[in-house]
C-alpha cells in the first residue's frame, strides 16, 4: 500500500505543480479568460488516464493465463523504463520547468483556445498515463487480492491535490530538490521490485527460462502471509522465493540506477543549484 501511495503522491504532485504554474501565470497576466480551456485540457487528460487504467485492468482479464502473464511482464518492464526516465527527467529539469511551461503557454495564448486545451492536456496527460501504467504494474505485482493498493494510490493522489492547493495559496513551502530526490530514490527501489516481478511473469508465460531455478527460499523465515511479509511485499514487492533471473534483473537495475540517481549532478563543471521552494516558484509565476 505504501508503494502505491508513494506513486500516487509523486506523480500527482508533479501534475499539481504543473497546474499551479499554469493557473498562477494566467491569473498574474490577467488572462482569466483562458482558465476554462486549461481546465478542459486537464479534465480530458484525467479522463483518458483513467480510461487507460480501466482498459489495462479489464482488457487483460479476457486473455488466457499465459497471455496475461506475458502482457503483465512486458508492461511491467515498460512501466519501469518510463518511471526511471521520469525521475531522472524531473531531477534534471525541475529548475527549468516554470520557464518551459510559461513559454508553451505564451505560444498557446497566441494560437487560440484549441492550443490552450492541448497545452494543458499534454502537460498533465503525460503524468496521468505514466501513473496509470506504473500503478497497474505495481498492483499486478502485489497481487494480494485486496483493494489496499488502489486505496494507497487514491490517498497519494488526494494528498498531492491538497498539497498542490496549499502551494498555490502560499500556505506551504517545500524544498523540491530534496522532495524529488527522496521520492525518486524510493521509486527506483519500488521499480526494481516491479521489474523483478515482470521477469517472473515472463517466466510464467514461458517467454523466459529458469522458472524452477530458485535463487533462495526463505518462505519459512518470512512467510508471505505474515504481517511483516505482507509489509515487505507492499513496500518493496518483496518475494521470499525469487528465481535466479529475478535476482539478477533486480540487482543489475537497482544498484547502478540508484547510484547514478543519488550521485551529485553537475552542470557546467560546478554543483547544481538547489531549486527554490515551491511557494516562491508559484508566487513568481
């Protein structure tokens, strides 16, 4: 549940920040007439993201077992690639996000209502589609038969919306550099578990060999149905009896990716500047 809460919070907060920047800029430049197209674009993006998530869930139920496992494994790997790109992209471009959105919004204002709708849709839709895919892959990996993963996502998104509103109102400040570093690092750990389970799905579908070759089995020490086994699975997608291929995939992804993500980022030969707290970003919009 915590892993899904983290996904909802991280992705939802990115979308909330984008919405805050767009709306604050239009209000400050006295273009409130353009707010309606912006909200239409946001609504369309949210609707399509929800539709994509429902299509993944209910569409996959019509497939055979092997087809389900093949689809789940393939989409899990795609989701890991996307979320990895996302955390590195946000780490690199967070300080330039406001200027980039302002430039796109200026161009859209000159082109008309359709361009405004498209700008808001593209800005929010990318986050929504990534969230739908990664949530589906994470819930599929958890496979605990309860609504807890979806509850975690809903709570994360709700928290993100509340934080976004507080940011916009200037009632809350947060250091974006530290927030995105900590949550990004935790998402990389979650993604490693999703990747390992994706490889397991492909082994179940007989796309990859080695399903019977267990790296270890500590089911008696950490029973999957125990409270601590459930906790580890919910947070890290932990499996007490992984295959050798799962352990290799998990290790080859997690160690270099986490090391690279947490390494100091330098631009122009010097240390990267820390982005301003989000309250200052919104007020300057």
